[in-house]
């Protein structure tokens, strides 16, 4: 017994020492994730934290869909019972994605209100989960007693900042985007000069015509307005829980570090703040050998090479008509095609195309993608030109950026014909322009002083080592909106100038009058 | 002969290989430095570049004072004849520093115009050097033929950006600050929200009262106005040389990377852009053993420890009265004092104080400093609390920042008494508040993902590898000032709103009139 204890002690000591040398000391990390592709990205960070000897606990609800706690992993899961069932939650998401994908996008005035309605539903269901968690006194006590050193939260699923406040621990946000950058702007205090920073969901580039800049500003105003409204319910809930008046933006703004899941290959250069780091592509790794059957199929392509087609981790089925158009288009190209697809096998599927449930992105000729951020980064990492068929969320913007940078051709899922798809694939494969541009983006992605994953982990460890990173947080958080924009100062200075002009004019008129009077008297 | 050639060839090959592995390939760097402390900082970068196998050529005038090409070094110097003699140039600087140091600082309305006059003289003499260089056809041809890969230029001494344009090579700026951040704002397109970013030379912190924010805005407007005027002459000269209309701000804005010589320990967090990196303290290195005589003196201090007093690389003499006050104050403290001083030995010098021409900053108890950026960073690096006696330029701001962060006590050279100095030194030594705060700043400085010197070199090598870094440069550079501030868009939208209101009102009135008329008719 004593020997076993000794052994355990030695092991613990070794782990502690490994940790000590890598980052100061072993930390205790709590994670607040979001489903689907968001989880793929966060998991890469959490696994690296575990590798470096930290303890990681992921907080998920009993309705969790994509995050699978049963898979063997060094990551611990804390599951809280939710008032929503898994089936309801999955149905919600399927409806959410489907509705958004097939929205009529032609008119700003119909598309955006419909989109806001859809987004609103997401925040409503997220609030339910958050309420379930906070009202679970037993779990909250357990979390309190676990003495976490930091919480890593996906900012698009609010709740992490509330936990950070309740548990009184530092907060690191992981974020791809908030619609219209509303959270980055109001929560993070990032400046967004609308003249050259295209607001996300506007699908614009950094070089805009006058009317595009008008469009950009309307987008910004629109999202600002709606997110103030959406957040009201959250702000009320946070205020009740914390027992003090607060807002969602204010609570989010308490983050020590924001890890944004893009970089300057996907994004256009724009202002940032010292507590923002751009760690896009952190989940990318060098290509691994393919499963045998897949490898043989790929090898059989010979000189022609392969094309990969994937619409991401969410969309499993297309309408039969769309699937057939895609299949018949793919049948027309000389390359072998790997298609990630879960639905019914299309009738027009050619012999050069095979369906798979999952595909790694190795040495491809072209990638037909829905434009999710993870997929885009895999294409950039491996230097593969893209045919983009965006569906919803940031995907249209991602493809718009890739098109602007000459690394992709864009198609529309609802309207594209077989010929459109064939031509687009041929174009990105045969025109060296696309390959050259994506290779340059790949160079940018690889040629960084520190790899994105290492930077993400560095900042989480930094926050654990020093119990925060307040020295990187701008004082803008302590100002009201009119103070932040210096409206009070501008008003005061204008008032001073006006008063001065008034006084000088008065004095001048007074003197003139005196002079005229004296003149008159003299004349008399 | 053949053997020697072989040997030389092998050596060359070895050097090329070293270089190949460290950064892709050996580069050819041209440097455009500024005198005094600026050179100390740039030299640290250049020496590192040489260590990594790059070839470095520094372009200096025959009047150069502080930059000594005769010292043995792997750095090459290209000296061009100047129309100003070394003596004239040194006299100019002594007058420049002396005048600025002893300016009456109490009133904004007298201090700033006097300061602008002094700064103007600096830019006038700098323009002379620049004209001397560009008109030297032989040298310009030689530079053209040298095929440099990049120019590293200290942005406070204009000329580097002109050379970059003429030689058609990428440009990396090294910069501490431009008065009022005029260049960072207009040349670099950095946003400066005046509500929480204290404009340099305002001596404010990031937490400002209403009146301080008013002061900050007045400072910004003041410097903007004056620097537009100062730059006019430069813009004219650049336009003539390049044969196209341009401005100094525009030419400076072509920089690929800006290496700012501060970090978030000295600075308050503020917005940056992807092509700005904050590499403050890159010249700092771990303490080296002291010369024997100095070490013995230091050792003799025993438990009391030592204090270092230095007013930087420029100020060599003080007035006799000031020197005596300082000497008598230093005589009153129990510590041993190392004083970096070149002037006449003060009569009141105590036995605990020794004068030196140069002092390394090792394990000190306290550092009495003028607050130059290099010195501040040495104090931060080694975690030494400061007594700040700022003289001119960014020194008052540096000390204001250190005071706001609780790492320094501030004194005024012109008015401080013996007691003031004694008390200040005792305070920073005996009150643990100062030591704790400066140790936190030291932690921030040391706990970075990549050391500042490595980051600086990385970006210079990046620019050489890829012939620029245009992907990090914001599109703001392609906009006019009113486009940048979206004034045209705001105007257009306001006009739209006004027109709508007008039309709606007109329609409403028209309908009302109709209604009234119909009513009247009915009545009739």
C-alpha cells in the first residue's frame, strides 16, 4: 500500500514538474464550448493544454449533440441536466441551419430581418441552458470548490462570462465572430473604422466603392440596433444572478484575452487591441496517411489528382435535385472526387466520385467547400484553391474574402447549374492564378513568429500564471459611450468656441456702436 | 592561391548555409539611423542581423556624432559628405537639448509654441542632410547597385522612406514616437481614441478626468496642425525628387512594418494595426560582470545596496548649482551611488558617491533617471524602481506612465531641493509598493511569447523573404481623410434621412390640405 502511494506520489511529482517547466505550474481549466465546428476548434486548444499537463474540464448540457463525452480522452466532462432534450436541441439546429441556408438573400430588407429572427431563436435557447446551469446549486457549489484557474469560453454562446464572475476567475474568450462584430465592438472595445473594415455578414472587401461603404455603415447600424435588443434579456438575467445592474456586453468585456479564430490571410488588416490575438488555423496539422481504401482510390486518380467536396460538419443532406446536379457535374471532371456526404446516394453519381462520412484534407487539387472557417483554414494551410458554395453564418463572408484574395471561385447552392460547377472546378484547377494566391496565403499562415496554437495556449497559461492580463485591457471599458466617442469633450470645445465668437462679436459691435455714437456727437 | 580560394569559398558557403537555415537566405540590409539613444536601440537590431548572417550597411553623414564607424564591428558604414560640419551638428544638438530641457513648462500656451520652434529646427537640419544625400549622384548609384533587400529606418529622422522609394525596396520603420503621435496617426493610420489614449507629450494616463480629456484633445489638435505645417517643406522636397505629388505622411505610410520601441508595460493599452509590433526593451540583456574597480565599490556598499544616477547619453553637464544640490542629496543616503557624469566634480560630492562616464544597469536598489526610453526599459527589465527627473522629448511622458503604474517617483530638475531628492530616493527604496509594481512590469516584459529583439528581427527577415508585408497594411492608406472618417457616407445618409422626412412631411401636409378642402366643400 505504502509502495503504491509512493508510486502515485512520484507520478504526480513528475507531472507537476513537467508542468512546472512548461508553463510555471499545472493549471485547472474550465471550458464553456459551443456545438459543431466551434467545438472542433476549441478541442484542439484543450488537447494541447492537456498535453502540457493541465487539467481540463468541459461543461456541457445533457442535450449536447456534437460534443461526445463518451469518447476516450484526457479531457474531463461535467454534464448538467438541461430542460431541453437532445432531440429538441438537434431539431432546433437542423431547422436553424436549414432555414438560414435557404433564406432569400437577394434583398437586404427581407433577408436581414429573417436572419435576425433566426439568430434570436439561437440566443433564446442558449439562455435556457444558461438558466439551467446557474439554477443548479449543487453543480455550482462543485464548480466553486474545484478552484479553476481560468475559464475558456466560446463567446458566441454567452454564459462563460457569467461563470467567470460567479466563480471569480479570469476569462479567456475564443471567438470567430459575433454578427456585425457587435460583441467585438461593444464588449471588446475593438475599433471598426467603417471606411475600410467590412462588417461581417456584409460580404464586402476592404476596398469599397462609395455605395459599398454606405452599405457597410447600414449593416453596422442594423446589427448594433438589433443586438442591443437581443442582449436586453441576457442583461436582465445577468443582473438578477449577479445582484447588480450589468449588461451582456459589460460582462463579456471583462475578458482578459480574446482569441479570435482568424488571421491576416483570411481577414483584411484592421485595428486590434493588445488583449486580442488572432489565432486562426490553430487546429491545422500536417497531412496524415489516409485510410487504406481511400488511399487506393486517391492513388487511382494518377496524374489527374483529386478534388474534395465537403459542406461541413452540419449539412448532411441536400435536396435530391441539388445533389443530382452536383453529382452530375462532378462526374464530368477528369479528377477523382471524394465527397463528404451522409444523404441518399444521388442517381447521377459518376464512377470518379465516392461518398464518405469524413474526409481529411491532404494534398488536393481543389476543395469544394461551404466556406466554414475551419475548412477554409485547412485549405489555406495546405495551399488548396477553393470553389465556395456558402450556406450561412460567416460562410458567405469567408468565401467573399477568399474570392477577393483570388483563392476561390464562388457559386450559389440554390441557383448553380451543372455547368457552373464544372466550370468553377476547372477554373481553380487549370488557372494558376488561384493556386498562386492560395499558396501566398499558405505562406502567410505558416510564416509567423509563433504558431497560432502555441499563441492560444501561451495566453491561457499566461492568464493562469498571473491571474489575469489586466495590463492588456484598454481603459475604454471604464467609459460611457459618449465619453468613449469624446462627445462630451467635443460639445464642450464647440461651446467654448461658440461663446468666444459670441463674446468677440458682442465686444466688436459694442465698440462699433461707441465709435458711431462718438462720430455722431462729433458731427453734431 | 587555389587553396585560399577554396577556403574562402568554404567559409562563404558556411555563412550562406547558416543564413539559409535561420531565415531563408542571407539578406542585404540598409539602415537609416538617428543619433544618440536611437542609435543604441537600432544597433542592437543590426548586430543581431549580422549575427544571423545578414549583411548590414549603415548610411551616415560625415557630421555624425554618436555613431562611430571607426569602432571595430561587422556592420559596414557608408559615409556621405554633408553640408553641415560635425561641430555645427553637435552644437545644434546641445542647444536643442539644453533649450528644451530648460523651457518654462508651466503654461501650455508658452511651452508648446517654444517646443514646436525647437522641433522645427531639428526637421530643418534633417532636411539638409537628406538633400545632401539625394543630390550625391555617385553614392545614389552605388546604393542602387548594392541591391538592398530592405531598409530599416528610424522614422523620427525622415529620409528612409524616400530612399525606399528611390531604391524600390521594402521599408521597415523603427520608431519610439512622433510628437503628438502625428506620424503614427497620419502616416501609419493607427487609430487614437482620444478618450482613453493619452497623446504623447500630454503627460496624461489612460484614466483621465473630463478636463484631462479636454486637454488631451487640444494636444492632439495642436500637434496635428503643426505637423501638417512642418511636413509641408518635406512633402515639397519628396514630390520634387520623386517627380510626382506626394507628402511625407504618404511616403512614410508605405512602410511594410512599424517596430514601435515600447510595450504594454510602459504604454497603456491602445489600438494597433497588424503591421505594428511593439518591441520595447529589445536592447536589454542580462547583467554582465562589472569592471573590477566598480565591482569593488559596489561590494563595499554591503547590505545597503547601490543606487545608480544617470541622465542619459546626451546631458553631460548640469549647472553648478543643480549639480551641487544633487551631490549633497546623494551624500545623505546610506547607499553607495554610481553617478554617470561627465561634468566638473561637484564640491558637495559625498564619499558614498562616485562619478563614472558610463554605468551598466545591474542589480540596483534604485535608479535615478531622466526617463529616456532605453533607460526605463533597462530598469523594467531588471525590476528596479525609479526616481524620474525628466528633461525633454518623451521623458516626461515616460516618467508620467511609470508614476501612474506605481514604479517611479517624479521630480523636477529645475525646482527640486536636496530634501526632495533624498526623500524620493528613500521612498522608492523603503516603500515596497514601488518595488512590487516594477517587478510586475518586469514580469510582463519577460513573459512574452517571443522576445522583442527576436520579433524585430523576424519581421525584418519576413520582409526580406517576401519582398514586403503588404497583407498586414490596412486599406485605410488608399482613402482620403474624409473617406477614412466616413464623412461622405454620413453626409449622404443624413441627406437621405432629411429628404425622406421632407417628402413625408410634404405628402402629409398635402393630404391634410386636401382633407381640409374636401371638408370645407362638404360644409359649403
